């Protein structure tokens, strides 16, 4: 797949809920991409201060150096939440949570600002012709790639159910339908989330504290829905993204029932193209002497068959969700 690095203009940078924003960018062109892929975002100038002589008695020189040194010089990776092409260019949506220096820089971006985008990067969610039902199971900042995936699955005529979890209502970066309320009973999926309803996807919502939807973890909500709406395992495929304990539970749940499952992983990375070798993930490999080896989240992933991933060195019993 083709990857490009280019400037992009900020179209919108809108708050979604506490600490979460949707950033919409426009580039003149962007290589074809698919759900599961990501972009690496950074300032248009990522030049580090480098080695230079500083006159410590010159306050203006010190201020200039400090301002440049404070730039987030390493790019940050974000899943693509949406991609739209038009005569004006290509619009790219990312959803992010403000947690550190780079995302605070992103929070300050305004319409018309220019930033640098590298992408699309990584592999994609596979879509099987045999699987007519798709479960999209996500929590927190794992939600963005599922929005684009839901659109693609809809165009492929799949029955798609989204399971979306958050710690509390005001940390859910989704727009709720003003009329259709999420059910407290996880056995019922509805068009309660505007972003998913637009693609014909029904949703089950959960919050850890019970402030919205099902009271509990999204893994438990998935299990409750499946009990109430049994579907043959060979007709279902699950896609999951979010906190590792949640994904591990979804992987275990699907494994125990013979359901195909794919996990979109996350790891700290400096480059996004396999050069820095920092985003290693342990995976099973019967051909390796130890029965496992490392793969790169950025190049081999971020999407992996859940059966391949080693979630915990000691995997005994049902994991927490």
C-alpha cells in the first residue's frame, strides 16, 4: 500500500465530550486506505533544536530555543475514524483524547492551521464474504476505527452491531440520538448512537458506573447480548479495539465459542514505518523455537487475529474485562 507524508489543513477541531476531540483534516491527496489503518500526525515543522551554540546571556535566543524545544517532535499515531474524497481534496477524521504534550498541542489547533500527516499506515480489518454478522466491540479511544469500519461493512451488506463502552457518560466520544435512548438491558441494540445509526448499525452502550446504558463492562454487555440473541458461530466475526483487558476478554469469549476475532492493537511508536522497532507485540508462532516471537504493531499490525496475540504470560481462566 502507498504511504505519503504531506501537509494537511485543519478544517475542524471540535470537542466531543470531556477530554475528547474530533480533528478533521484536508489534504490535497491521500493514498487509498481501509478501516484499521492509522496516520502519524505532527507539526508541519518537526525540526528538533539539534546541536547549536546558545548565548545564555541572550534572553531572546533562550526563549526561541525553549519554544522550539517544547514542540512534540515525535509524531503520534491515531486510527482513521473516517475518510471522504471530494474535488476539494481528501478529508480525514481522527478522534483523540487529551492526555499529554502532543495531544495538548492538538487541542490548541484551529481551522486553517497546517500540520503534517504520514499515512495511511498499517494493515486493515479483513472482511470475510462468509461472515454475515459483525460485532464491533470497542472501549474509550478504541472507538474511532469502528466508525469507519461500520460504514464499510454496511456497504458490504453486513448485519453490524456495535458494543461501545466507557468509564462514565461524559467520557463517551459519541453523539446520542435525542429520541432513542440506550437501553439499560444489554440484550437490546438500538439506533441510539448517531454516528453508527448513519451506517445502519445498532448499538449497545455500557458504562462502568452505570451513568449511561448497561451498568458494567462492555465485555459483559456483549455476553448478555449474545445470550439473548444467539447466532451461529460460523456466521459471526468480531472486531475489537480499546483497553487491553477488554480486548483480551473479547478474544477469550470468542475463542471459547469458536467465533473469529480480530484485535486492533496499540503500542508506543516513534516512526510508524518499522524503523524504530519500538512497537513490538508478542505473538504465537509455532515455527519459532520458543513458540512465540515479536511482531511490529505498525507494520505487521495494528490488526491481528486475536488467536495470535499473547495477552498475558500466564493465561489461566476467564480474563477480567
